[in-house]
């Protein structure tokens, strides 16, 4: 991996957050899949319900309802906090060089 120590730490923190976001999504999906396993005769109905819930959001971000955008903003704000912390650290390092 190339880059400064701060860049490496930033990438690691963002990777950690990316995993947290994936895990959050995977746990929700897993709970739906458990329903299918528990009620195999209802599998098509359960899958249809999932598709009906998700399909309206398969559009550009700008066309999403505010409630859905708010969920995306939660993760964006988490990333922003990380960027801000590392930008501050990088500025401190830059200022020390002068």
C-alpha cells in the first residue's frame, strides 16, 4: 500500500466503516432469509415483499424521498467525521513541516 501513514490510517478507518455498513445490510437481509427458511411455503411471498420494499429505491439519489435520503445521510455523516478527523491530522502534519 502506498501513501502516507495518515492516508493508510484513513483507508483503514473507511474500510472499517464500509464493513459496518455491509454488516448492517447483511443482517437485515439475513433476517429476511431466515423467514424464508422458517416458512419455505411462503418464500415467494416473502421475496415479493422484499422486492416491493426495495424496488422503489432503485433510482438516482436525487429522486429518492427524503426519508430514504436520511438513511443514506447517516452513513455519509459517519464517513464525513472520519474525513474531517484525518484532514485535521494531515493539516497538523503539514503545518509542522513549515
